[in-house]
């Protein structure tokens, strides 16, 4: 898969990042979200050190991702259990059908 350099802006600095062709819009949206989170954290906490902002924002994103994965796994387990119950119900219903 080929890639191209895409310019994004983080904390007022323009950075060139290699990006798979066709993913430029998604990269720019992710960069804008990340930059917004950095600025929001800076305003909320008065942290001005870029390294600290990057570290805390990264930790916050990882925490959100961890929680989303946990919720996804819980939902997947619940769905799998429900599918098993429906399968059993359908099997019983088919076995109780009069033969033709």
C-alpha cells in the first residue's frame, strides 16, 4: 500500500506524517481531535509543558480506549449468550414441530 506525506498541526506546530493513500481525511480528523484535546487539557489544567500535555492526553485517550474495549467485550459476551439462548429456543421449537 502506498503512502504520502500529509501535513497536520499539533500544538501550533506543523508536522508531516506519512499516511496511506485514501486515509488523509481520517488522519486530519484524528489530528484535529488530538490537538483539540491537548488545548482543552491545557486550558483546564493550566499545564503548558508540551511533553506533559502529550503524556496526559495520551493517557486519557488510552483510558477511554480501554473502557470502550471493556464495554465492547461485555456487549459481545452478552450478545453471544443471547444468540446461544435463541439457538436453543429455535432448536426446541423445531424438534416439537409435528412431522409432515
